[in-house]
C-alpha cells in the first residue's frame, strides 16, 4: 500500500512538478520545481507543508523554483553530490544507494547519468513510484546532453530492472510525439500500438499520459528494448551490441 500522496502539477509548455506527501507524518517534498508560484499555490490549496525539495538534475526547468520555495518554507534541498555546484540552494548531497526519508516514506537514490552527468532518480519502493526526471520518458528517453550512449543505456537498464508495477513519474509530457516516432521503427509491436491508442485518447480528453507502468514501458518503449531480439530485427540491427542499437535509436530520434 502506498505511503505517499502524489500531486502532479503541469507547468510551462510540458513540464511536470510533483508534490509527494507522507500520509503518516505530513512531510512533503517537491520534486523538480521549475517554478515556485504554482508549487506554493498547490501546497496551500492542499493544506500540505513543504519540507523538502528533491532535484533529479541541474537543468533550470527542474531547479528554477528551488530558492524561492526554500525562502518561503525553510525546506531542505537535496540533490546529487557531483552536481552540488549546479543545484541552487542545495543543503544535502546524495549518491547511488543513499536513502532519502520524507517522513516515514523512503526513497532510494539511483544514479542515472546520460541526459546529464549528474542525473539521479528517486525510487519510493513501498509506494511503487519512480521519479526519474529526464532519464526515462513514457515511450522515450532524454537527449544525451552530457553523457554517452553507454552511460544512458546502463541507466535505463537500471530503471528497467525495477518492479513492473512501478509507476514512472517523468519530467515532461512527451508521450504522444515519442509514440509517433516509436511506431516508425517498431511498427509491429502490439504493446506499442495499444499504447498509441491509449495515449491519443488521453490527450484528446486533455488528460496526462504520465505516470505509466514500468512494465508497459519495457514492452513498448524502444529505448528500453535495445537488447530485444524482436526490436533489433525490426530496426535492422539483429545481433548488434545493445549500446550501438540504443545509440542509433537515439540519433534517429534526434533527427526525427
């Protein structure tokens, strides 16, 4: 049973900010606040008291609200040790395997370099909730701004190994264009085709496509399938090194 209440806030053109609240204690974290005002307004409306900020990486659309929220609430800002110099207002640094407690809810820190070198994810196992920033998207993954294809593939494999019932809370609403691209390279994938129909219906109704179940992503997301024989065949790279398959897929998406 989940120990968290999760509130999703859509901001800018396609960003998601998350408020996560421990049901037992009322402790509340903001995950990747690009802006302060909508977060503070949502917390006030819900009656939640912000105690922490969790950053997945340093990009401004994930940290822009850090200092204003901290000034308003006195919260603690947590982020990756290797990126401390790029995370505004950071108070506590974490690395792979560290635990972050939000009241009685606990997240495990997973290092996921690729999109940036200092990217991390937070996995709340008891609540089956993964907050993965811009490493893994529904039907996609982040661009390689700083890391290598090998680093990103290793990061995605780490996330793919989590339980199938894990809910993926990513940083952006990119699913519809991601699915459109995925169908061009994996058109016979029945799970992907079913996901495409679901996504189109959700967006037509003005609803988010996030979160998604990790098990569904493993079956439909081409960036999680670089070592799949079926995907390699569809993509014309049968028997290739999965890192090369992933790199070719990412490059093709970059130019789509």
